[in-house]
């Protein structure tokens, strides 16, 4: 007959490798082999209670097997949905008062965090923890969400036709081998040791230390990145201005792209299509932008066409999500301490689709408040032509001739297109 010490040594060898049920069944098997008094002896040797050993003996005698389970089915606490059937409905009503809840609910104007919801449910005699509230919300297909910028205000009835017009114009130019570019000014950047969004791998607990506040004085230099994205070739060109973002600066950036890359990539190009937002330095109402474009047309001999997107639709401008978004991602939290850093970061921007970016620094002065009287157009004639208010003609180009047989077309597409362009043609005297 084995002694108590021998039993303890046997259990000690295998005990850490067994789960709760296996321990119970092993102890019960040993107790049965001893006969009378075996339950007490095994209990002292392995540490299980006599009740647990007896339960194991009954399980062996019953011969039931629980596949993948340690305890028998039905053990433990009841799910909270069963013990408190009204809890889920009450929780949904508190989260979504607009459809199910009480408009007088105190949570209507408070933060609906899981802790706040749990406290309100506890006060309503529905005991629950904040962790269980989060689990129930996930089970009900709720998630933590921020606001989404999708509302664009009132839509003009011809908005779809305006976008189709821009799309058809771009396809026509690309099919003919002419360049199509998307232009815009990126958010101006502060030059100095200031916070920049993004993250990068560094030694643990050694982040870049930057200024605690981004409220610089007017003396702090700024960078004005004006981008030109070549839609057909998936290439970008960024002109970093150091003075002001004006219409002259915008056209100077386009001129720089044409001289540095455009005429090399399109040696036979005679026309250029420009897509831009309706505001900013390339806005459809900005007279200086139009005058400078005319000068560029005279210098280059190109036939320029400009398509302005309707108000509030800048996200559809290709440059926003094909160039600027990748440039911002490439910042990776690096403080823009000098202009050289900006130029190097933008130049190194690439994508898996093969995007390449060229960047240059423009230190020329572009003063604001410049009044254009149209003298920059040389001997060009006054604006001429008519814009029809009929639906089928509303999206045609407004054409007016200038010197050197160069033409400048404006596909200007704001809301209330007919009246806006009609007034512009009659009030602007270039």
C-alpha cells in the first residue's frame, strides 16, 4: 500500500499540467483504487476537498464526457441578457434617444461614455459595469465614431452635369496627348520647431521636443506649398513660396512646372487643361489669376483651359488625395525647422503606384493687394462672347480671343452657373 508521501510525490509531478476537471478525475481514480478511506487519503495528498474528490467519483461512474468543457453545461452565472431582460432595450434607448429614447433624458446633452451609461443604468436599478456596457454596445453593432464631413450644403441641380463636363474635358485632352493638371495650394506650414502631425520610429521615451504652442508672431517664416499634379503621368510638382499665396504666385508655379517638366514631357503639346478649386489664389473670381494666366498663354503659346470645381467640392480635386495626402503622411511628425527640410521631405514622397514629386523653393516676392487693370494683356481685345442660360449650353467654355492667336478658355462652374458667368463676362473688362 502506497504511503501519503508517495501519493504527494505522484500528484506533485503531474499536477501543474492538468486542468480543473483532469485533477478532479485523477484524484477520484486514485481514491477508488484505495477503497474505504481512499477519499480522505487522496484529499490530504493532493489538496482537493473531499467534496471535489467525491464529485469526480460520481463523474467516473456516470461515464459522461464534456467535449471541450471543464465544467458541466449550465454552470456559472446566467448571461446578463437573461438575468435582466430589459437592460438591452434600456441601453439602446439611452444611446439613441432620437428614435427610441425619451427626449427629456438627462443624457441627451451629456457625453455618452461607457462609464456615464453604466452609472445611469445603475441608478435605474440595472446593475452593470462600464466594461459590460462596452461589450453590449459592440454586440449591438455600435462603435466609437467621429464626425464625417460629407454635407456640402445645397446642391445646384446641374452639379452632376458640371462634373461630367469636367470629366469629359479631361478625357478628351488626355486622349489627344495634351497635359491635364490639377492645381491647389496646400495648407501653409510654420517654419521652426513646431508640432507636426504624424509619428516615426525613435528610441523609447525620446520624442522630438517642440514648442508647446503654435501661436507664432508675424515674424515667423511660413511656407506656401503650391502643387501641380499631372493626372496623366502621376507626377507631382510643388513650388514652395516664402512670401504670399497670390494669383501671381499660383501662375508662377504653373509656369515653373511647364518650363522644368511640362515642355520636356509634352514636346508637341499645344494645349493645357487646368482643374482647380473655385477659391483661393486660383479662384474663378480672382482677376489677377486670369491676367497672369493670359501672360503665361502669350509666353508659352499654349491654349489654356481652366475647369473650376463647384463650391464645397475640393475633395474631388485629384491633387488632394493623389499628392497632398501622401506629402502629409511623409511628414511623419518631423518638425519643419527650415525650408530645406520641407523640400527634402516633399521630394522623397513616393507611393506604391509610382508617384514621384519634384520640389523647388521660390523666394521671390508676391505682394498682396495688387490691382490688375488689364494692361498685362497687351493689345488683347475686350472679353467677348455670350453664355447661354439653356441647359444644353450652360457647360460650354467662355471663349475670348487675345493676341498671338492664343486662346484662354474658362470652364467656370460655380453654383448658379448661368448668372455668375453671365455677370462676370459683362462686368470684367480685360
